[in-house]
């Protein structure tokens, strides 16, 4: 796959007056969070002078996109994960970071002590001080966080005067469901210190308001996909060709993979005349459970578990497919989706979608227009939706075309990046 080179700053014509942005992440670059890097790339193309500060680098399922696009020299990782951190090592790191902060400004000593004794346990104290040291090297930057826990770390540093920069936080799903099941006031400091709170759906906007976030700080800004990178084409199997169902997502309960497989098996048994198959892409803690569901099943209809795949391989498989399925559910631990980027990518390529009335998904997929929505965990309804789309080629084409139009109009990466860049530039101009 050919990737474009990093922007030539000397030749670029920016749509916005350039200003510095530090993306702060607890772990970067995650394979399952390609939307973060895609946003970084889009903001850079519009004029953002981007740096990434990450607490650690993922030990597995690491995305290759930063290297492929030439952004690797813009990533500062505090802990590389290759060495184990002992208590003595952490204390030494904390002492070194504290000394750097105090050499720059001795008056910060009370603030450092307060930060040490604060109850925030998202990251250890030594790393918290290391983050402060790094960010004080970029005093004019906006700090942009993806996911509430990352924003919480920065908000705590701001509260104790160790970071002065304006900050924003994007909320996706687990961070305002599973993460706060037992602590609904977890974001009290973040709500106070953040300059902008960004839910990716109106569903989550309402949730933030319920949690006590100031309404004047909340703005829904949706994620998007690169419409030029995901080629649209008419998705219908020609006579004699297998109709390919595909599902993509981490092997976790909220993705509903078990229901996809159970519904597909029911369809194959009910309609042996249909020439169908199912491709399942993803890795995660529930992989063995999902594998057990498919083991020993005898049918002409094939189910293939591919595990985690590189970005270009996922796109290639989408290009060979006809119908996208993702029946998301509320997990037992409260975890929920935001608006899955995998659905956006499938719609951009012209695949009709089968999903559930869950979280912000109905904001993306309009039932009976760009896809079919069913209730969570309703295997019978899910199987019936698969049968309907799998046996009606004209419906596949109509829903695929409608889905592409929705993406171009409301979930275009470039358009959404302009919305975000405009919001960030307004914050920057206030400083």
C-alpha cells in the first residue's frame, strides 16, 4: 500500500493559521484506535503543528500508520514497555522529574507535593511528573486528549498548577460507561479544568450533561473517515458468487460477535440454498470463546476467524465483501460503543449495514435506508436481517448507495477535521 509523505511545511498552504497541538494519550499508536492517528493527520494537513505525547507504546497490536506516513519523529513515548519498572526505579524517575520542575520554578514544590498525594491513580506519580516536564516544553500548545482517563490525567496536572496549557478531551464510549460505573464523579476535575469537552455523538453529549459537565463546554464533533481512501462500488454478488458477510471489531462483549455468528449459523441452516460466508476480523480477550462457538460446526456456509489484521488487509477484505454486520450491545460491565468507525468505513465503501439500536449507532445508520437496525441480542431479528439483505440484491445496492451519501455528507474526515480545527483555533486565540 502506498502512503503519502508527511506535509512539506515550506510548501503548504494552510486553511488555518498554524498553531501547536499536543495529542496526549495513555497508549499510542493502538491498532484498534486508528481513528486517533487519522485525526492527527487531518489536523496536521489543515495547519496543526502536531506532537504526540504517550505514556507508553503498545506491546502488541501496534499500528504502523505513524511510521508509514512519516510521523514517527513527532511521537514522544515516556515508557517503552521493554523494561519492568520497579518501585525503586519509579521513585528515582519521580525524583528526577520533580527536580527538573523545581529547577525551572522552585515555587512549584507545594504543587508537586499535592499532586503526589492526590487520589488520581490513572498513571503513577512518577509518570505524572514526567508528563508535566514534557508538557512544560510546549507551553503554547493546546493539549488534546482522546478518552476521558487521558483527559483526567492532564486535568489533575492543571489543577495542581503543573500544566498551564488549554486542554480538550474527546469522549468515545467506555470512558463514560464502564470506566465510571462505580465513580460517577470521576470527571469532576476534568469538567472543571477542560476548555472543551467533545462527545462523538449526541447520545454521549446527553450523557456528559447528566454527569454534570457544564453545557457551555460541550460540543458534539463526530469522527470521520477519508472518503478518498475508501472506494465506493456497487456491492452485490454476481450469479454463482458467494455473498460475503463481514464483521470487524475487538473480541469484546460489546461488539456482539457471538450474536453475529449465532445469527449466521441460523441463517445457513434455515436457507441452505443461499451461497454465503462470514469473515470475522479482530483479536481480543473473547477470541477463544468466539472460536469455541464456531468449532465443529458443519455447513456449506463458511465462517472464518482471521484475528487481527493490518489496516491494508482489513480494507482489502472489506473490498471483497457485500454486507457488514456489527450487532453491538451493552456489556455486563456497562461498556458501550460510541459510533464505531468500522461501520463508517464499511458505509464509505458501499456496504449495507446490519447493526443494533445501541448508543450513537442510530445517528449514523438510518433503519431501512442505509441499513437495518435490530434490538440488542435479538438473534432471530439479526438472522432475518441477514436473510433479507443476503437474498435481495437490489436492497443491498440501494442501502449501500444511501450509506455512502451519509458518510460524504456527515462523516467525512476532512469536513470533521475542519470542525475540530475551528474549535481548537478558537481556544488557541483566547490564550
